[in-house]
C-alpha cells in the first residue's frame, strides 16, 4: 500500500489489531518531522478497532499526533470489550464509523479520498454492511461505488 501523491488527499484508514502497523508508517511519513517526505496538507482519519484499551497499539503516539495535528488527523477507536454502541452491544469498528456515516459518505465522494483497510478479515463483513446501508441512505449502490473506487485506486485492503 502506497500513499497517494496528492499532499491534499483525504486518507481514511480502517485497522484492527496489528493492522495498525502500515498506517503507523503512513502517519509517520505525513507528520513526523524526521520522516516527512511530503508536505501533507490533507486529512488523515484513522478508525482503529481493538478488544481492550490495553491493546491499543502505539496509543501514546497516536494521541500525540491527534493533539499536535488537530486540523489534519482524526483518530477514532472502537474498543469491543469495553465500549457499547448505540444499541448497547459491543462497539466494533463499523459501529464507530456509523457515528460519522454522513460525514464519511460526503468525504468518500471526493475524488481525492483514498481508503485503506488492514487487519482481521472478519471486519470486512461489518464494514461492507455499514457501507451498504450508508450508500442506500444516500441513493447509491455500495457494490457499484466500491468497484469504481477500486478501479480508481482509491479503495485498498
């Protein structure tokens, strides 16, 4: 997985568990002065799912980036064994994303938005279900939209 060349791109990252590793590298390239390759002016939005708070890998670094780069970095965590979703059930990554469904859908419409997923294969069904409902709510068919994003190199996992 490679970052887009556009320094103004929006980058949505969806990770579970150790799937955070490639996104950590992305973030360091975007924000760490010693590793900065491009002048990143876009938005990096990370959704990270883990079972417990103690399994949030790189937590101090991610919280520092969120604090230091408020305009360019958003960080949302779903902790399945410790948090509850709106229905009072376990909070999975797709539930956290659903809290921002309208905003996410709007961002995905931009041709400069790139989405990456990495982690447990089990998250794919939940993400797909969430995206299907969100697309339908907006008068679109998720599978068609997803295919187009893949053809454009904007949906990768």
